[in-house]
C-alpha cells in the first residue's frame, strides 16, 4: 500500500488474523508493506498480532504520523510495538519479520528500525519524497475535434483485415496534431512494425487488441518489433491506456512492444491498464486445439513470441496495472483446459530511469519474467510472477536459444538428471543499481504440471527463482516466494533459502539487504566486450546479431588482447594462469561464440570474415594457454618452457617432441583456422617431423584455410616499380647497398620480412625509392654521419624518421632495421644494380634545366633562380596543395625558397609572389655543400625585456669581411670556444653555451647571407644563427629545486612534452632538447631517464627536499636527474629565477 492518507479515526488499518487469533482462518497475511503513508489524529494507526517469528511481515517506510497515539499495536497481546506521540513522528523504515543481512544470514526482527534507501530525486515527488505516482489521464477537457477514432479513420478491427498501414498513418497523424487516438473494441491485425510516435495519446475501449501475425514475426533468430513506442533517444510525451497487445499463430520472433521514449517531464511517458496476452483465446491460433499440454514435444506453431516488453537503454516509463500473460489455459473453453504456449522473455528493462512499475505481473515466460540489465532508478511496486507450468519439459532455455538479448540466462549449472533446475527465473537483476523492489510475489506452482512439489510440503518445484549479479543499491522489501528451494540466489553469494522462512503457505522475508550497500552477485571478472555498440561496421548485422556480438565476456581482461592470431605460450608474470583458465571464462566465451553463430548465421564483416571471428581467436588463445598434460595435470606451457634449448626441431629430444603437450599443442593448432599454424610454416614443419619421428598415424598436417577469405585483388602497389625475390644469404643491409636504398625502408615497407639479418628465401619484396646511402659504423654518431655525408645533423632525422630526437637509438635500432641509411631524399628513376653509395639518382622533383621566371613575375625573397618550374601564389593557397600539385618535398621547397620556413609555410606564402617549385640540382649542391662538421641549432635572439642583445658573449669579431660560417667557426675554435654564431651577415660571436634569456625565433628572422659566402645564411638584424661542434647545444640554466611529480609541476608545450631516453639522458641534453626543439622556458628531469619541457610552472606545484632528487642520470655520470616521483626543475630565464 502506497501514498495513503488516513484522517480522524480510531484505527487506521487492521491486519485480520495476522498470526492466528480472532478472525484467523489459519492462513495469515504473509507480508504487508506500507510506504509513503500519512496518518492524522488517529488512535491506532496499524493493528495486528505477532504470535511467532514468521507471522505477518510488516514494514513501514517513509511514513509520517501526526497526533497518532500508537503507530503499531499487537492487539492479541495488547502490546504497543511502535509508539506515536504529539506532533509529527516520522518513520524511515521499521518493521517486524525475518531480515536477510548483507552477509546472507537471516534473523527475526521483532519491531526494529532497518536501513533505509536513499531515493533518487528522479523517482520521488513532494517534500515528503514519496515515490511518484500518476493516475491515468482522463482527457475530460477535450473537444471532439481533438479525438481521432481508429475505425472512423479506416481501420477495420475485425481480426481479419490487415490494419498495419492504417494504424501507422493514424498514429503519425495524431501525434503531429496532438490529438488523441481512440481505439474502439476490436482486434486490429498488424503484419509489420507499427510505430507510436512521441507525442501520442492512445486510449482503448475495453482493451482492443493490436494483434501481430505473419511471416515477418515468425523467425526466432531474427526478432522483430510489433509495436515500437518512440525511437531510440527521443524525449517527450506518450500516454497509452486500456489497450491489449497480442499475437496470432506462430510468431516466435515477435517483440510485442519496444519502449524507447524518455519522459520530458516526470511521468510524461506512461502505460496504464494495458495488458499483453499470448494465446488462450479464440482467434489466436494458440488454443487448446492448437497447443494441447503434455504432447511430448514442442509444437513450433505454439512458439509465440521472443519478448513481451523491452525498455531500452535511453528510455524511461511509468507503468501502472500492466498484466503480461502467456496463456497456461484456454479461457474460451468451459473447462479452462491447460495449454503449452512458449514465450521467451517477459519484461527486459535496460532503462537508466526513472522507471516505475506499479501493480505489474509477468507470467509463464520460458527464460525469465522480469530482467533488469544495466538498469538504474527503477521502482517495482508490487510485482507478481508465475513459472511456466510445463517446465521443466522442455528444459529452459528451450525452445529458445539464448543470446538474442542482453544477458540471456544459460542454465549451465543444471545437471541432466535435475527436473527442478532448468526453469524460468522470476526476477534477474544484473549490472543494475538504485533498484527498489517494494513487495514481490514470485510463485512456482507446478513441475511438469505436477503439484506434488507443493502438496508434499517440500516446496521444491524449482531450485532458484530470483537471481542477482554485479549490482548494488538494490533494496528488496517484503519478498514472498512459493515453490522454490532458494528465495534469492546471488552469483557467488550465500542464497536465502525458502524453508527456514516459511510463513504459512509461502515463504516470506521482510527485507533482503544483500545488495543494499554492497555489490550483490559479484563476478569473478568484471568482463569485457569484444565489440562495442559503436564498433565500425556493426550496423551491417541484424539487431539480434549485434546483441550477441556486444555481449559481455566474463573472462580475465588479459584475454581481451587475443583477438588476433598469435602463438600462446607462457603468460607474463603479472597474469595469473588460474584466472585466465577459470572454468567460467571458457564457458563464457563458448556461450558468446554459440550466440553469435546462432543469431548472426552466415553474416560477415566487410572483409568477408565471419561475424564471430575475433571471439574465435580469443577462444583459441584460451584453449592453447589452458592446455594441460594428461598425466600430471600441469599446464603444458610450463612444461614446454622447460624443454631442452634446441637449435631446430631436428635436434629436439624425441621424448620432448613426442610428448603429449607438444604434439597435442601442434595438433590443436592445426585443427583450428584461428591459430598461428596457418601463418608460420614452422609449426607445420614441426608437426610433420613429429608425425615421422613419433610414429603417429592419421594425423593431418595441412593448415586450415584462413578465417579471412582470400579475395583476388590487384597486385600490391610498389612505388618504385621494382620488386625483388629474396635469395639465400640476403640481408636488408646487403640489398640496401646493392640497390642504393635504406635498409630500414626495406624492412618497414615489406611486412613479410621478419628478420633483417636472416631473410626467408623466395619472398617477393618491393624495393623502396633510391637515395644516396651511408653505412653506419659501430662508433658513428649523428654528428659524425653529418660530417661524412656533408649534410646538417637535423637532416639525418628528417631522411630517416626512425632516429630519435637525441639520436640515442642510432646504433641500437640497427639490430632490427639494419645499418644503411639515406643521406638524400628518396625518389627518382630507378637505377638497377647500383652498388656504390656515390650514385646520384635522378629526382623527379628536380627540373632538368633552369628557365627564366615568367614575364613580369616578382620572385619571393631570396628564391633561387636555378629553377625549371615556377608558380605564382594566389590568395587562399596553402603549402600542402602546392607541394602535392608540383610533386616537391617540403625541405626542397624551403631550400629553393628561403623566405618560407617549415613551421609556418602556408602563412609565409605571399600572394602575387612567384616561387620555385622545380629547382635544378644546383640548389642541392649549393645547400648541401660539404663543410667541416658542425650542428646548426637555429636562429636566436635575446628576450626583449633584457638589456644584453647577444646570446653568445665570451668573444666576438664584428663587422668583418669576408664573413662565413667556416670563418666564424675557425675564429671561435682557435680561442677555445665550441659554440659560435653569426649576426647581420658580418659579425661572429663565440661562447661555450647559449646564455640565459636567449630564445629561439623563427628562421625567417635569420635572412642575411654571409658577405664572404652568399650560399651561407649568417643570421639577421639582431638575430644570431647559432652553431656548435657537438651534437648538443649547451644551455645556461638555473635550478629551481626538487618538486613533487604526482602532478606535473610544469606545463604548456605541444607535440609531446616528455621524452624518455634510458641511455642518453642528462641535464644538459634535456636543456638542449627543450630549448631548441620545444622552445620552452622550463625543463625537468626525473627518474634518471625522463625529460619534460614546459612553458610555465603549474599552479600549486609543491617543492620537496633536494635529497629526494637522488637518481643518477642515465647518460651523465656524477649528476642526478630527479628521483622517483620527484623532478628537479630548471629554467633558462632569469625572470623565473627571481620569481622563485
């Protein structure tokens, strides 16, 4: 009872014969829940009797009593159980009866306060926070013009005529007009989905039936909605009352109603006095004549629906007085003869709420009556269920197959001999929260139409009836069950038994608190989904197939990585093999595959692979990983891991080769298209040799076809147009030198090459574009390579992008990528059998000869005239379009047009100016003319707010002629300074480091040629071009101290502000990298190998003791680079030192 107000009386409510005594018939009221009540000026609010610990379970919740003398009184003993008083007495939750606590134990509470739920705002109304209710709308203030009569509109409702088209048009038109649809009594046949749009108001006369029938609803593997209320994601008003949803004949795929609409205001989307009935009535073709009971087999014509009502994820709804009945008898016959009719599921609630179910019932569905899956904010006020009378024949889930809908039950734990296990669940709550069950009667009266299970007093018609899994904030109050051994069965939890809680005919408990403040039914694994609802291309599949594909796999998360073919050997140390090989995991992935096979059929992904291909890879991984030795029971991976180390299969000891584990693994892999067997000839060769040496017979060795169907396609595109078939002894280096290409480009561009140093013979590979090459020597650095190749150090990384920013992997990466690198841009015509690194390939981005600029053209500043192709920039042009259109690389474009820089190419383009887009090779020789080794670090200037205008201060030679890079270099090196810079085209400055307050500026500011060598750029006005004879530019900096790194203490750069260098990190290296590359004012070193750049301190950064910055730098002996969880922070600007 809910939301009742009692005023001015002696006794408000009397529970008659609660536990014997006056007026008792021996069958007391088992359970009564009173919530949201208000009593005013009453002597006794509730009168009852308590004679034993299993008498009426009485619960008061969220109720107020104003000037009530006694709230609850035991009239049999004349004992006050709960006192009232003057003024208002509020009762949160109080009762007497048996209560199951969070740990699963049940005890009698003889009048006590209980834990109270916190009601979500969306579910309540008023200052008393009572659960929201709304009576059905009356529409008594409307005119006739606002009502559309279905029959007047053209619908027949005669149980014969197809009214699908008329109803579709009627509901759409009425919603657009905000009119009410009046449906006179009748039977309205539909043969396809009818949509009731948002904005609809529908009222029936004496429960007119919308009856789904026909072939579109016949396939249980392709469930189809009969009546769809709103579309997914829609918000608004829908009001439906006094209607009935039915089906006719074999409609095994029918979803009787799908509810998508979400309320726009509290309770604006609702269903009142509307019922779902399947069979048991004349005209349904599901009568006793069609579907007699105990026929000994399932009649497919009596499989009548997949699901009655589906509340989808984004929906909400108010449902009052809704009865959902699969007929157990034919009520159009005089003797009400029983029938066997099959409906898969009752009510599936995925709604995130708010959802209210007031006075609802679901009866006789095969898998479950109510299921909450991922639901939230649901009130279930007085629900009632019945298990199908014919079960457990057939055993659930028959005649349906699980997997078409979220979290379908599987009934795996049932033994073949049990007759009371594989039976429908009354209520399942999975992955849900904020659920309020206010009085529930869950009944099982029969077992295969036999009531001995009840009449004997055993009450064992079925084993379990109410299931919970991975849910919390679940409040179950006043639960009554009948005929079930267990009242509540949490996954991996303690069940609440029916026998100790028998209360007269049924079993009842006042409250079940197993999921109120704890997770109930906690899974062994959180689980994962192989595909998500938003997965690319998943919409190509039918909805039931999508549900199967996105089902939760209850496995160790490590197995989620196994969606690609691989060999599954020993697991990482942090992965527990017992967890991976959990029995439930293998069963879960098997269920996933079975559901996908069932509901996806032959459907494929865009690449032709079967729908379940990724899950099959996971399953194969579990099978291989969890393989055990038949004799010892040990995991085979552990046994194989300890085999004798052998150079080849031929040298492998026979007892190991022929062992159960090794041969079993090879046979397992050969038998599956989802193993690595069909991807690596090694395993086929190993099995063939095992067959021979181990004298095995009838063992197939041929690999299974790939699960990805072969599709004839055009030959793999090869940009150079040159292919090569590998021979014995080939390596990436040998081919790179022979064909004047990069060894790394050979490896990266040909995925069939697995080992650069040991190529498989007979593999066709594509040769990359040619370039001038250099073979790395063991002690080479980027600096030495730049010297010998006659190029800038930065160009090495541009031409070979796999080289890290600090060049720290130059040598280590050669193990995988080989030693031959490019020193010129790849491209041009192919020159066969080149065997010298001195070759000079033709580059298509170069012009054969120079031509004059177009007549009247104005060249961009400093653009070369050694050019054979010109382009006049137009307004709106961008660099990318120009480069693509004229097939020229960005570095060459910049070399040809010095007014353009890499970071601002598009903005540097001046409309109306003409640029070179096809230089001759003269540009290359001018720009890359070999000179003594040095590194260019960029264009620098002093910060504007500092007085010193030079970034290098120890020596200078100003206004000198002739001036060049080499001249300045010689001048500074002779004086012992290894950093030099040139300004204004004629002035040289020397130092051993870049001074504080220097900042790197755009290269365009260094735009003056040296007066002694016009091919050299020698700084600009107040801008210094800085060089050095080392790989790294030393920077002057100051330490700001040691800081906690739980939150980064500096911030503000882009493009990746943290660099890791396990072998090369030092404070100087970090300073150089952050200043030159990241243009940052701050840098931090931490954990010995990490460098982070930043442009400002993070507000609230916390200092710590310098003693904590005690981890040695990985590339600088004697210095520390921060510590564990702490970083030493430095700055290159004096203003930051002063501020600190």
